[in-house]
C-alpha cells in the first residue's frame, strides 16, 4: 500500500465524518491487513499505542483539563474580567480589550482553546452585548481570542509537541509567552480599529465604569487576587524548578479546588463528582486519539513517509523563506480539517527532520506549528471555537465567521512575524 493511497483513504474517511481516533487506529493496521509482510503488524501497533500514552509528561494533560473545568465552574474568569475592566472600561475598545486580556490569563490556567472560549465567553459576551457591542462581533472576538488558550503556557498542545519532538516542555512553555502576547496585541489592535470605526455607547460604558469604581479598587483587587495568582503559581513552580509541568498541573488542580471551595465559595463539595466525570469524559477521547495517532505515526515511519515528504517539499522550494511559507500554508490547511492533538502527533515526526535540516530550532518550529493549528479553532469545517461560541450565544456559525475573518487576519500577521523572527519565540530561552 502506498503513502498516497493511505492519505486518500484518510481524507475520504474524514469527509464521511468518521471519528478521527477510529480513522487513525484503522489506518494503523490497514497496511498489514493488505500486505501481511508489512513489518508493523497489529500487535506492534497496539504496543505502540500503549507506549504512546504511557508517558509522564502526558499525565499533565488530564490534570490541566480537570483544573480548567474547576476554574470554569468556579467562575474564575469573572474575577479576572472585572479586575481588567476596572482600568479600561470607558476607553476606546476597553471591554473587548479586557476580554482578550482575560483570555490570555485564563489560557495560562486552562491550557485549552475551547475551554477558554467557553469559560470567558459565557461570562463576557452578555456583558459586551449589554453595554452596546454587537452580539456577532462579541461572539467572534471571544471565539478567536479563545485560541490564545493553546499558546500562552501552560498549553496542552505544547505538551504533546514536547512529547513528539523530544524537547523540553518547560522550554516550549517559556517560548510561547511572547508569541501569545504578540497575538493578543494584534487582536487588541483590530478591536481598537473596529470600535473607533463603528463607535461605542459611551453612556452605557461610563455607567459600567461607575459601577466598578463604586466597588472600589481595594475590594475588587482582593476579590480578584487569588484568580490573578493562579498562573503565577502554576508557571512559577515550573520555571523556578520547584515542579515539573506534570507536577505543576497537579498543583493547579488542588489550588483551583481550594480557592473555588474555601475562598470564592463558588463550588460545593457535591459539585466535585460531576466535574470529575466531565473531565474524564473529555480526556478519555483525547487519550484514545493520542494512542491511535502514535500507532499511525509509527506506520508512516515504516513507510518512510518523513523522507518522501521531505524530498517532495525540498524539490518544490529553493530557499528557507519559501519553505516556511509553504509550511504555513500546509499547516493552516491541516488545522481546518484536523484536531490539534492528532495533527501534532502525526506531523511532528514528518516535518521536524525537514525544518531542522534547514537550520530551524525545534522550539521555534513547535511554536509556529501550534499557532497555525490555533487558527484552525476558528476556521471551518473543524472550527471548534466557532461551535463553542455559537452554542453560548445562538448566533449562526456563518455570521460568526464573517466577523471573525479580520481577527483571523490579525492572527496571521502575528503568525508571519513569529515565523520569520525566531527571536520572538527563542529570546526567553536564550536562543
């Protein structure tokens, strides 16, 4: 069986709507079923699948999922948004910018794009609409800004990339900080332009500012303090060497439980079991995809797919700049059709040898890869964040896409800067 025919079957099954985990698992054993002499038999694939999930770094993923669910139930995003709005509610694009900053902070807690969209959107979109912002614009803003959840550390996709590429998860976490802030700035710049062009209801915004000021900065800060401290504790424990990313994920679970139950009192003991069940349901799907993608990647290695694809791309480009542009086009297309986890686990073994041969740092490539796939969260047909935001507001996905396109354009501007200026990703790790 040829690589081309394998990918044709892959695309056909994807178009038919077969779950991605089932596709990857089935294609992992298909070559041996067609050709019994093919080295990777079903027993080998099963061992590879088990080995793929038997990893200490991957243990961080279910912990960050659980921590994110606890934070969402504990209404942590509400505390963050109120604090940031206090300073800029009455400025041009103040509330949209506060929403983006909240997504940045919440991403530093949850590590997930859809989780950030759901937790921040459920709280901020009604407020944005209440104070005069267009509902479709507000929904598109949160859908795109939710993608920051997978770039700002701790990022679940970064964990998978670190596992697949054999690089330090802590290093790639650090590398994601400046790119995440840059993307956030680009989204804020477009929000400012949009609000300047279309106007805002300044009377309503002044009323909201007065409402926040009446609470008082001291009380508002104390109410937000523990939420603001969350990313500092999680990331600080990693970068200070106190804990590994996996251990920091466990710390985040206990910290989020503590502040939600005993300080904010937004979660009761009876709520813990439903949160655990929901987290297990989410991770079990991801776990099977990780296993299946690992097995499929081994098959591609046996079929020498990395070498063949590398040769094909090398013969198509004549410079490193052309290679980077081509890779961005490929990755953006992949992000439209394939979920982040299988995309990283399948593409990393194929593309990493190619880009390192051209002198690209693996950490820099990992950031570029995840930023590309983050754009896939708001581009159809996959567009997970679009579906999450639509379910919150009942706005049609087609309408969200129209308003989201300029935000996606801002995202791509940041992507190009990240791609062609490696120091944006590497400066904090001394690269």
